[in-house]
């Protein structure tokens, strides 16, 4: 039933692995945890058009965890927003694709890098859409690390106060950050209760279960008159046993041996 999503997610993971290896960069764990979320959004949910990426009635997706932006680049390339050859220029001098997400790339709404920027901008888009009586969705993908930022919580309070039910925050909740476990750095729990206190409707799903993701994403807003938050419980580094649930792969560089082994594992299936 979800073969299309599984195939896209697998292609995204393989692309990200190659991009990080060739670009001698990092953040592979953050990319792999988001692949299934992106696959369901772009295959089943979003009103977007690769042939007309700036169409007025498109849904807006902001990727706030910009360090994992190669996952979005790979998704957009697979969906035809730009040539797949661009992926080979990731993180390279004069390349088409920068290390963090850039709005200069077709299909990307907003440049992100430093955490805490995506949701505030998404709030502005939601407010503008409400004032203009537009019906498109505004979706912001954040991470648990993103939710350590004060600007994110200011945006959470603002959206709840003004009941922007055209706004959805999707949290790639892999529970690991650059230096360790999220709960040891800034513990967000009870995360869902905190969001509800600020006027959001919240649901929690398995971030690698395509059916659960589609059910949650297809029923937005979760409650009319409230912004929605979908907390996706994910595995950092999903799909490669060496990377999974290990914070060191937030930054860790990939050797040729690691690349070949990880590639073989991904090609066998997820």
C-alpha cells in the first residue's frame, strides 16, 4: 500500500548518504530520521507542483532543522523540482546545494540553519494566509533540538493565542542532539502537555510508520480553531545500524568503508 513512500524514503536515504560522503560533511543522523516523514508529505499530502514551484495556492513547507536539509534536497530532486545531478554538488565550492537549506533552490520556501527560525516564519505565513482568506496549509518540520530555542516557544505561544489552525508543526523527535540525549540537555517532557497548555492540539505517532503518518497528516487541522502539532517518534540515523540512536552521527564524517557498508545495508531495504 505504501510502496511509493518506502521507495521514495529509500532513495532519499541513499542520496543523503552519498551527498554527505562526497561532500565530506555531517548531520547524516538528522537526515535519515526525517526521510519517512518527507516521503509521506511529498507523495501523499502536499499540494505542490514541481513544474510550478511558486504557484500561489501551494502548501508551504518550512524545514526548520536546516542542518538536515540534504533530506529535503534529495526529496525535491526525486520529485522533479530540479535535476538529480545537483545532488552531486552538495557542500562543494560553487555547488548548487549548500550545507544548510537554502530558498534559492526550487521548492524550498525558506533558508534555515541556526535553529529556532522556522516556526516563527511559519507563524507569519499562517497569519498572512488567514488575513488573505487563503486555504493553503503551512507546515513546519522542527526537531527536538529546535524546540530548545526560545524563539520556537515564542512562536508556539503566539500561534496558540491566535488560533492559527492552518499551521502545523511536525516534530522529528529523535531524542538525540549534537552532544548527547535531548533529555540530558534540555528535557522537553511532558512535551505534549506543554503544547496543549499553550493552545495547541497534539498527537504523537511513530515517525517511521507510513500509515500512521498519513492518517495524522490527512486530518489537519487536528481540531478546528487550534494549531496542530504532530510529534513523530523517530530514530536518529534510521536505516543504518551503525548510525541508529548514536548522537555521534549528528556530526560524524563518513569514510569510504563506512559509506560502502551503509550503502549496502540501505540497498537491502529498510
